[in-house]
């Protein structure tokens, strides 16, 4: 039976192990710093630990880095990383230059929290895989470490859990991964630079934000229960009234907003009436709307809204005081854009 991966452990879990091993609890931070900040390849490399402790660690845990088996590069510089865990899982490395307020380079890594997904959203290729399994913390954080190695010497500026899977359906592993990503002994990424996207598992939302301090994005996509239940089946379990109540209960600090993601589907959710209902739905919430052009995939039943209609929709939201942005599609030619991840190699 394989040994458990040390990188799956939270600080509290490793402190408990140290106590049982007769070691002071502070050793946990030393060990985790080696495992995450220094990316130690072996326990022998942990030079400030005693030989006895290193041997005990090696007898109790594994320490295997995650590496992609395939890296595909799009014409726009986006790179898709395919991991076999052994289930196929994908991450996307997205370079961008922002012009507003002066040029600024961004390098965003979109990572996965599950192999496949069980949510069944009709506009997402990942849904066709079904849920294969939840990823462990080491597999989630390992995507970040692998992405950073691939990007070097550039540094990641943002990490988004918007890849394969529903993060809040894998709550404990994602919470532990966020702890590791944000801790000084971990990857030391500011919580402001991490965004977790959910289709709306309402009971978990306030707790998750309180426990992690990361940003929240809610995949909304429709403004009535009947319509949203067709696009996002989990709405039958957590309808809009319950979802919006959970969002209003989020303990947000001043000036922080919840992002509501809205994929633009031609003739389905892009009418002026949809925009006006969206304004009413979000009234009083510190909210930002991210309009997402639909990215087609083989067998898709939807069509993307015309660009002119996306711009009109955005203008209507802005007229009513909502901060509304349009997410530009990246990596479409290698099936790496939003909603296209299905663990398939791009055509040669």
C-alpha cells in the first residue's frame, strides 16, 4: 500500500503527527516549509532536521512532485497542462497584459479540484466526463507548483479554481489546499490573488469564505429558477433565493466583492430582460459581473452570443450601477478556454 503524501497534510495535522512522534510541534512548520516553499524532492534534503526525524518521515510519508505529461501551447501563448493522476486532469496557464491604468503583465493559473465533474452544467465540456473522483490537497497544490516551474522565471500573479470540478463539493481538500497556498510556510500567495468558483453549493459558501479569506466567484448564468435549473442542475437543490441568501451572508470586508460569472448563450440568457432581472437579483450586494463568451466544444448544444449583444448586455448592467466586465477567451485553439476542459489532447 503506498504511503500517504506529506503534501496532503494541513499544519494542524502535521503538528499532531509530530506530537505523536515525540517531536516538538514547531517541527511541523519546518517540514512544511521544506515540502512547499523549498519544494524538497526528498526527506534527506531537509538538512535542518535530525537524521532520526528524516528517517521517520521517509518511513511514514511519500514526497512526490506533480508533473504534467503533456503541455500544449495555443497561438496566444496560453498553455494547457495535462496530468495523469492516473485520471486525466487539466490546468491552464494564461498570460495577459492589462492596459487599463497602464500596462501590467498578469500570469493566471487555472487549476482543477476534481477529476471530471458531477454538476452537469450544459455549457461545460467537463460535465460530460462525470465525476471521476475528488483530488487530494497535494494534487491541487501540486498543479500550482508545476505551473510555477513551467512559467519560471516569470511569477504567477493569480490562481483560480475554475478548472475541472466543483471546488465546494470537495470542501475539505480545497480548504486545506487554500491553507497551503496562502501560508508563509506554503506557497505564500496572497488570498487576494486566489479565486474559488462555485456553481452555488449554498450551505458551504459563507463557511468557506470565512475559513479561507480567498475571493469567491459564483457561476450564475441565469436569472430565474426555471431557466437556471436547465443550465445548472444543482439549482434544483439550491434555488436562487437560497443561493443569494448565502451570498448575502458572506462575511465580506469593506471594498471586497463577490464575482458573479455569467456565460453568454445566444437566444437563451442574453436578452435585455435577462440583464434587467440580473440587476434586480444583485441589488444591494457588493457584486461584480463577469460576462463570459461561450466557448464551443464538440457536441455542444449552445451557441455564443454575438459580440454586439454581449456589449449591449454589459452596457445595460453598467447603466444600473453594476461593475460588469467581459472575459476574453484564451486558448480556444487547444480547447483550453473556459468550459472546454475535457482532458483531451488538441488536434495535431
